[in-house]
C-alpha cells in the first residue's frame, strides 16, 4: 500500500471538528456536587459483536471512573423495542440517555415527543439528524467511506467490477459511509459498481448476500462492506478467492478484521474507535445530566488499516 496517497485524507479524518458549545437539558438535572445520584442508560441496537462489546466495556469503565450508575439495554435490532425501552428508562428516572439508534428517523421522532424530552440525550455512534440532543459523539463516516474507496482502488490497481454490502438505508452511518465511498470511487473510472445488497451489518447475512452477488457477477473483482461483520461474511462466501482474485474492504477495525488483514483475506478496514465513542458519550451524558455545558458535536477520528500497518492496531 502506498501510504503517501492517503496522507491528505487521513489528516482530514484525524481532525476532531465542529466542537460547538451547547447546554445540557435542565429538566431532571441533578446536583453537580452529588456524583452518586447520577443514573445513565445506554441503549444499543445490539450488544453482541466486537464493535458494541468494546463500546460497552469502555462506557462501563468511564461510568465507574465518574462514579455514576450505567444501565445497558439491547434493543435486538428492533426500533419499536428501542422506543419502548427508552420510554421506560425515561419514566424510571434515568438522568440522561445515551442512544445508538436502530433507525435514526423513528428515534428522532420519539425524542420530539413529551416523553422524549424528559431527559437529555447523547447520540452515540449514529447521529440523530434534526433531533434535539444534548450532544452527538460519532465517527466521521463520510471521510471514512472515502478512505475505503481509496483502499479498494489501490488493491484493484484502479480497475474492475465491484459490489457493495450495505448496512441499511435507515441507519445514518450506513448512508454516510456509502456516500463517501461512492463520491471518492467516482475518481476511479476504471472501477464500476455492478451490484449491491443490504445485509443489516450481520456476518451471516453478509455471507448469504455475497453468494447471491457472486452468482450474478462471477467476474467480480472487489467488495466494499459497510462494516467488518459483513466483510467477514463476504470473505467466508468467497473462500479461496478472498484476497486473491477478489479484494474485500470492510469498516470498523474489529479484532477479527485485523486478523483477516494479517492473513491476507481482507485487503483493508477503516478502523473506528468504539472505546473512545463509549467513553466520550458517557462523559458528555454525565455533564448533560448535571446541567453542565457539553460539546454539541464530537467527531472521533477513523484510520485506514492495511497489511502495511495492521501490526500497529493489534
């Protein structure tokens, strides 16, 4: 991998931008001097998988450091269940909610209701556009998608048919990663996107989708998967072709993905920092619960991982 080609993009991604001051919601705020009273809740689409496991572990550690309580709830990738859980948590007296939305639209709508305005909310991992949240802590996904496009173009020597495995249209992270990827890939006219499928960020569904796409496009040369779980599912479906005649690029930088990069079956991954997301989200939720000023938007940098630098991430 020619690292110099990515210098400008990596520098852009590494910047933490748009730190605009905002005030936490005062309703339900607790006395800043009474640290033990603060009760937070973290609502996730799911708690399995390497990304969410790391985020939860870091969130729990930061809550312990801050001396506050933290409940973690799993919505089972069901937006209706997540809305119900959030309502229950608000009624049960959580002082702030940290929300990684199953689907951004319905959760943003819930936040506009009277029940949704009961406590301050920190959007973590997946922004909630248009919603009244105290803070958003997320990875910078558009530049991350551009890095993925550059990595795939490099691996393919800028030529060949490729397919995309999408997370889901209702998820802002999926849209942003895809938009960045598509925009940057347009600079490589020798590469054509010939197919796409939605696999819900799931490894098994990614493998099934890859089998279908491979049947439709047997001359396939490359794959971009919007997370590592789907990328690893694609690698499984490709078998010996992965890393040989078909290059696969993922997104997240999970441990399994790093191992696949080291083996040569995965060309690259755009690494997020789930531990940093969890830590910063809890920190801002504590401040919002106490009615203290918080940063309205924090973008956590991402990095490109390839065979050239994978040892630095393991």
